[in-house]
């Protein structure tokens, strides 16, 4: 089913903490703006990991381009975020900045999650 047919745009997401052992995943609504989406991600992290005042500048936001499944493409501005929202299938990956890898095969939890969703 295409995202454009749904009343809201949804994405499959994975968030990985810097220890590369703490993570969460599921489905999330792609809010109308990047700022709103980051706010929802912050709330999800705070709730799931029982944290307060998570600094989202410590995290980078990516999507997996299904044309090139090995690389993460950074979502750094609202214009690109809007383009991602138009995709049929959306896979969002949020990594702590301490994780330097950008190829999902080098990040075992992300690779296992992604391969399990296909």
C-alpha cells in the first residue's frame, strides 16, 4: 500500500543509542515538518528509555534508500524530509553521533532490523 493512499504518512523506524546495544523500533507517523518529526522522536526516546530532556543534536536522522540498500542517506533539512515523505516505503534510522558507520552492514542491529522488515 502506498503512503499517499493513507490518511497519514508512516515509516518504519529504528533508533540506536551510542552503546549500539540500546535500541527501539516500530512504526511512526511522519509529521508535516522535520521539526515536528524530531520532536516526536525525542518524546519516543524519552518515554521508551525513561530519560528526560534528550538532546536531539546528539542524534543524526537517516533514511535507507531502497535503490542503494547499503548506505544511509542523512535527512538534514525540511526540503529533503518532504521528499522522503513522498516515498512508497520509508525506513528511518536514527543514530547517536558517536556511531560513525554509515553503511548498514557495519551496524549489526540496524542491518538485522532492516533485513527482517523486507
